[in-house]
C-alpha cells in the first residue's frame, strides 16, 4: 500500500489586500489574491539561492610545469586572481632513481579584489607595531584580529596594506571579502574552497563549501590571510570566523574591519585594536605627499600644522581638504581662513553635541568647502542636490541606474541651486551622471560604474554631514525622490536579480530610517510595501515578520486604524505570519482586516474581496477546508459578477476554489475547474507565462490524485523544463516543479528517481529557508515517505521523528500536519 503524501501547503507569496490596485498581475494561479498560491499536494519549496559552479584540476601521475605571475602592476592586481592548487613541477621520479625527491609545488590562491592604497597612504608605523604586538600575544594557529574604529579613520586602508604586504611576501592563500553581508562571506569562502581543493567542496551548496574551506584552514600547513572588510552583521558572521588550528601551523591570520564596538567584536581569542586619527606627523606627511604627487608642493605653507589640528587629524577630513585645495589651488593659510569663517556659521547648523565621535563639525566643514567649488563646475548647480539625495541612501552603495530615472532628473532640475528665477531647465540622465562624476572628482563620493548594484558609495560621515546641512524645507522632496527612484529600478522578478533586490532593500531600510514619517504622508509610499513583499517572498521569514510589524505599527500611529494603507500593512503582516507557519496569528489579523474592509469599503470593494480570499487561504492552510470553500465560492461569485469571467482575479478565485475542492476530496470537480483555468491562461497569456505554468502544474497534481499518473508526469516534466529555462534552477517555482515531479515519480513506482530529487529539494529548503520553515518540514516528511517506500525504514523513521518533533514545537499538537506525522510514525514502528 502506498504511504500517503504530505500536502504541500505552500503558496508563492500571498499578497495582502488591495494589491489589485497596482495593476500588476499576481504570482501564481492558485492564489487568494494577486500573489497567492495554494499547493494542494505534491512537494515543493520556496526559496532563493545561488548555485556555485564547481571546477577541479584533474589528478594524474604527471602535470606539466606551469609558470604563474602574481606581480602587482601600478598598485593593482589585474582583476580577481583565481588560481587552482593541484599543480606539480616535473614528473615524480621512481623511488629507485638517484637524487632528491621533487616535492609538489602549489600555486598561490587569490580570491577577491584588494583595494589599491590611497594617494599619500600613511603606513602609520606606531599603529602597525601595536597590531603586530597583538599578534605576538596570541600564539594560536589562526590569529583573529579586529581593526575597530569610527568612520573615516582608515581601517580598510590598513587592512589593504597588510593584504598587499602578504601578497608581496608570497602568502599561499589570500581572501579579501567585502563582508557587509554574511552572504558575501559565504560566496567568497565557497569560491576559495574550490580553488584550494578543500575536501567536501563540490560546488553544489555554497554554505557547505564555505564550511569546508573553514575546515581546510584549520588543518592546512600553507600560509593564508583572510580579510573581512566592513564587517557589519556580526551576529550572522559568527559561524564564519576561521577556527584555531589544532596543529602547529602559525601561518594563518584573519583581519577584520568594522564600525561595531559592542561585545561581539571581542571574544574567541580576537585581539581588538582601536584605530584613531593620524598623529600630527602623519597628518602633515599626508598633506605633503598628497600635494607633491599632485605637483602642488607650494600649497603646504607655515599654517599646515594649524590646519591639521583644526581638521582634527581625521583622515577623511584631510582627504576632503586636500582634494579641495588641489582642485582650487589654495594653500593651507587660505584654506584655514575659509574654514574658520565657515565654522562660525556651522555652530548654528551643527552644534558641538551633535556628533558623538567629535569630528562631525570638521568633516562637514571640509565637505561644504568642496561642495561650494563643485557647485560652480558643469553641470552647474547640481552637486548640492545630488549629494543630498545620495546621502539619504545606503552609504555602502546604490545602483547608478537610479540617476537615470525620471524622478531624479526632475528633482535635480527643480532643485538646481541657485535656481533660475525665470524658468526650470530640464536635466538629462547624462547630466545627472555628470553630477555623480563631479562629486567623485571632488572626493565627495565614489562612483564605480562596473559595480552595478553598488556603483555609488559615500562615506557614512559624509552622508550624515550632507543630511544635516540639507535645508529642512528640501528634505521632503529628497525623501520622495529617493523612494520614487528606488521604486523605478526595482526588478519585476526579484529572484532573477537577487543581489540587486537585496541592495535595494538595504537602501529602502536606510531611507526609511532617515525619513521618519515623511514616507507616510499623505499615504504609505509603495516602496515600503515592495520591500516587504520581497522579504516575504525570499526570506528570511523572521526578517519579513519584523519588517511588516514595523510597517503596521507606523501606519496605525500615523494614518490611523481605518486608513487603507493600515489595512495593507496588516495584510502584509498576516502574509508574513503565514509564510512563517504562524497560521493562527495570520487568521486573527486577516479576520480583523476583512471586518474593517466590509465596514469601511463595503462588500464589493476590491480590497474586501482580496481580504476575503486571503482569509480563505489561511483557513485552508489551517485545515479548515469547509470554511475556506464557503469563502472562496463567495469570492468567485462576486468576481464573476463584478469583473467578468476573463478577469485575472476571477481566474485566480476559480483556481483557489479548485484547490480547496481538491483538499476536500472533490477531485473530479477540481479537475474540471483547473482544466478551464489552464485553457484560459493559455488563451489570454500564452504558454510561457508564469501563471500558465502554475496552472499546468496544479492540474498535474489533480491528475496525480485522481490516479492519472502518466498524464501528471507528462505535464510536470514540461513544467520543470520550462521553469528551468525561464526562471533558473533556484527560483521557488522551479523548486516546486521539481518536488511535484518527484511526487509523481514516487506514485508511478519510480522511487529511486523520486528520492534523488527529494533529497535535492530538502537540501535547498534547508539552505534557503532554514530548518524550521514549514516547506522544509514538508520536504523532510515527503523524503521520509519515499525512504519508507524504498524499504529504508530506519532512515524514514528518523526523518519523520524529526518532522513530528518540529511540528509539535512549531505548530502544536493539534495541527493537521502534526497529527499526520504522529499517526504515520506509529504505523511505521509497528511494521
């Protein structure tokens, strides 16, 4: 007798009420709103990830000698240097041959791009000696150090100097990671694992490969240096600190730069070195070398000492001042006079207590002096509004495509300073880019066009100074423009541009922090909801819940309980609860939202219909199938009456009703409706549209339940092929198609093929969603069923026991999945 399958109770992101107004069609056919999808049966997964391709150097009795050049030309390694490890020099001699045995030689491995040293870089010998002494006090194999300090003190440049020194000294493995996000650490480690040939690194799972690299570092006899630059997420990065070796190798080292100064920086044998400002000598040497390199030594005069002290000897402030002085050909005395005049004005704009680091006034003064000069260059008058806009976004970077949007060009034209009293001259995208380059030239920000997602960066202190000197009357326009520009470049499908979407979410969070309530007047800006839907779709689910809780709280406070955007925020929160498996909490919120919509908007309003549909799907998720069917029948009737038979929302309601029929055992009725839905999607949208593929997959699930396994397999093979072609291997719909195909194979008696696919699905769910996500539990349960079918009873029981334990902990004893797992486990143990 075939064991029962666990239903895939997922949907590819449930859109909260009111999303119909955007005019964008929803994601998925079986949905309770434009982006909801009900999976009746068959296993699927939702998540996002990145496959790391694997390459290896083949082993043999002889590998010819290969010359490797690692020279540094012009202060830069030419691109990322990725070099493999298994290369021998000459062939091995037989044991009877005379002479010394030639040992295998290995090539150095380089991962990441070490920044070039800045002009007039100061080696700071006193600080270097302190760092070296810290290393001497720690005799562990893996020395971990944290270069800690506030912004603008030169942490990354010190780390880069150590990296270049290690490179010149022939360190065997050098890994430089831009470590603002833990995912960047994982990706770099995974790349390094394959290049060094770390055991267990197969290119299939980035986190597993990263772990293999850490294991390799702990036992290798080769020298290595890992640099984690701009480490921000200390909590998420804890597992990625290289561990001390139990061997005798002392050639391993870790350097990290961070602005964090909390307890997580210390511990685990890490030595903390505080990086402060330049000494007076270093500051004077910096100015002298900078001016000499620019062929302007005459700028260094008798007031230089007074100037470096006035600037607080802060490297960032000195860099701004030097750039201004070189560009404008003014000496130290002249610059100091300008600085003094400006300081009296800034006493009002930036009081002494505004900057806890104690350097805000000096940095702001330097910034404003350079900005005054930039304002006079072509395109005249755009530098100031441009930097104010950039300052409200993430200092770690944003895509420069933002600057070609209509929102930005309109803002620059309107806020050109000083304004033209007679008319507003339009600003073109090319002029907006020229403003970026102008700011780059004056060292006010950094523009690197080749870095597509983070092409525009500026120092956090520069950003703060620009924000704090923005006239209050101009701030609302800056905030609105930034939000509109982010919305304009947001990708239609986040899973096809995961890195960009993550950067845009980070910029949205930064903007929201700076904007206060401005993004909620007169209504909530769509970018807030777009970021939330993106998090709900790709996770992590905990972050999505936190985001929506924050939106709902602000909406209630600013707009009031009855505002439509408050209802949208609550709907988004319910959807995030749903994705996190907190169905009971989702039902409570959705019930309140539906009641409010009926009271405020009436029974026939689109928000009301969507709220009713979302509540129905949550009922379905909770196993309350009868209530779900009652609500969905009403939604379908209302949408047919109000929108017509061919409206997208009508087709969605019809598909959701079919899914509920399927769950209730009314398979014949479900198939009739699903065949109609598929025919309508093919006619209206074409064969390759995502909704058509979803409808085809859902029909295949019903065929499978009806015993029409051959037809189900044919449909699901087509769906998987199309999704791999159109969406890629890691798109959640591709994972769902793969899992559904495995279910059909299992039902057809092709258990071995099913197990191979289900093992992959489970691995992807664990990697992308975490061990506690409902989809992961479902994938684990389905694999257990296939193991039992293949007579691998011990493995099946172990997996299902874990499913039961997790279900009890996460959902409670009375949840349908908990009861199903418990009953199946009892039956298997009696066999």
